[in-house]
C-alpha cells in the first residue's frame, strides 16, 4: 500500500519496476488533459496521475514510484486541473528522459 494513496492495496502479483512505472504512468497521463489532486479519482471522472494509470491497467506498480508521482501530482493544490496536468506531464517527461540510456 502506498503511504500517500491508502486506497491502493498490497499484492503478491508480478508488477512493473520503478522505471517502467514512470514510463507507463506517463503514457496514461498523456491520454488525458486534466489531473485532480488528493484522490485517485472523483465522481466526475477525473483522476490523478496514478489514477490515470489504474483506469487503463490493473498491473501492480512500484510503491516508491507511486509515492514519488503522487507527491508531485499533489504538490500543486491551487492549480487548475489542466495546469496541474501540464506540470505533471512535463515532470514525467523529464524523469523518463533522465532514465533513458
């Protein structure tokens, strides 16, 4: 379970590693144009970066990466959901570019 996302659960199923989690969350976030903060999803269909991933897949992902991505996603509580998306997508692109060989 993630410290920042208590709604997530612990599993013994094989999952994605730390770097793969960043790449896969980037893909999921790129398919959206807005991100909420503080929750995986809301009743209106909005999601945070991690919630966007879980809307598309049910493969477990790395807990440390969840905490890092969730912390960045939630570090802009006063931004609009579109502005938050811009910040998060830019940061995920920067992070994945740094991970590439």
